[in-house]
C-alpha cells in the first residue's frame, strides 16, 4: 500500500436465505426420456447375457453327458475284465493234462507210456 491511501471499508449487507433441510427449494423437472440408443444397448446386453448363459448351460450338459458315457464305459470294462478272468480260468482248467487223459480213457483210448528220446552228439 502506498502512503496516503486510505482504505475504505465497504460494508454490504446481503441477506442470505436460510435453507431449511426439510424444504427443497430446487426446481424439480421430469426425468429425461430414455433414448433409443440406451434401450438398444440394454437389450443388446441382455441378449449377450442370455447367450452366455445358454452357452455355459449347453456346455455343462455336454460335459455331464460325456461323464455319463465314461462311467458307463468303465462299468462295461470292469464287467468284461471279470468275464475275461473267468474264461481264462476255465481255459486253464480245460487244458489240464489229467482232464484230457480222463476224457480220452473214457472214450476208449489206451494210455501208452511216453517215449523219451535223448539227443546224442558226436562232438
């Protein structure tokens, strides 16, 4: 501030309205109408969500069907393995020499002692 200047205070009295919290003095307007673009984007999002749900549900159903087939095939494999073991035991029992000899003797064949041939070498 320079010397000799006086500072005058200006007092103004302005009345500020006291706002009551229960009274809303703002002007209320009707909500803006929904634009066509907003509706289209909303329906597009709904369509994408439905498509994603449909894809996930169908993929889950395919996985469930495949698991059912795998379980069914494993059951068939176990049954076939048990049948193969039973047939292998039957074949081993049927191939026993004593059984074959008893059938042959029962059919009228005669038992001859086996001949043993020894190999001799000149060297």
